[in-house]
C-alpha cells in the first residue's frame, strides 16, 4: 500500500520532534506547509500521493499558492517546509530523488524588525495599572522580555527555579530544549519580586514552579502575551507594528548600539549562528554613520 498523506505527515512530524528536537510550534508550521501541498492536489482533483509528486507539480503548487498569497516571505516559508519534507522521505528511503531540490525560493529583501526606543518602552510600562491584580505581573513580564531578550515561548515557560538571584542570571530553555544562561537586571528582579505577593494570592496554582500565571493559576499562553503588549502599545499611542518579539529585537539593538560584542549578544539571544545575530549590525548602520561623523577627523 502506497504511503498516504496522513501517514507521511505524521511520520515527518515525529521525525522533527525526535530527531531534530524542534518545538511544537515549528513542527506545526512544517506540517501546515505539507498540508498545503495535499490541499493543492485535492482542489485540482488530482489523485496524487506524496511519493508520486514531481518537480513540475511543485512548480504548479507555487503558482497556485502565489494567487492565494503573494507575500514572498510566506512563499519562502512554505517552500522551505516542503523541501524539508522531501529530504525526510529521501532519508527514509521512500523516494530515490528529491523533487524539491531544484525549487528556488523567492528572493527576500532584508526585512529589518521594528525596534522600540527606551522612551517608548517606558511609555508602555507607564500605562500599566498597578492597582489591578495583573498589574505587577504585566510590569514584570515587560521588564523580563526587554531585560533578557527572551522569545515569547521562553517567557511563558520560565520557572521560579530558573532565576538565580545571587548570580544575577536566569536559565532559559530555548529552541530544541537547549539551555543558556542570560544575565537579568536588578530592575527585572525587583519587578518579579513585586509580582510574587499577587501570584501567591491566587486561589489555585496548578504548577507552583511556573513564574507567570493567569488569574486561574495556569501558565500564560503566547496569545495572552501578544494581547497584553498590543493593549499597552495602543494606550501609549505607539503606532508601530509590535509583538513580544519586538522587545527581543530592541534588547539586541540597544546592546549593539551601546558597543556590545556581537558574540556576546549571540550567546544571550541563543542564536545557533552569528549570521542570525548580524541583522542587528544592519539595524545599527545609522548609529555607526553618526559615530563616524561625530568622531572621525576627516568626516
């Protein structure tokens, strides 16, 4: 019996989970990419299984998905997922050659992320109503996101035992369950301490070790962090398109602007490659030019 889409996608996701140690969010994204390919054949009325797909089918898929979504970044994301899927089938010996190997991704320009100024971050924090039960929690969340450069998934999974007060560090569990130590500011530690009495007053706490909890005593969701941040940005009159990740970008940009070593920033962000961290040197170009104009004798 030929391999079905359902079984192939299930096997692929198991491979990503066990062999590649990817996060559940990444696994879902890869699975969605392959589901698009399955949906393409269904809509065409073509009875094609994953093992009979060829290069021309994939070219047709790209043209079809381009009509649905013209965003080059979305297209590149889908192509990357399908490439990974067929590489997996090749490794498993299900196919003899990879039909996606010659598929090219659309050229992407360098998309610089939005960055908040320190004044904008302070303005957002000033909107927090500390008289509300979630006030101190939300202030601690913003200070921790900005002070440590955490991903939103790292923030919601942060545990009480991850915070090392004496050393001024937090243990962060990042992508692929890799752990790193990140310095934490006294300001963030103070806000976490201010939040703890409110946390301890919750009627029920389902996991005593999870740091940031909702009013029902459960771990916060990623979506809730997005909502908190969008609400504060709106109240502060900030029109930039921001998310929890904006604080991570701001953390890194402000460090680079201050003259921090790129390798140190890479370590704190938990980037596998220095190339990923180098985007912050692009963000910082205007700062570098201003520095040259101010200090170079020939400027």
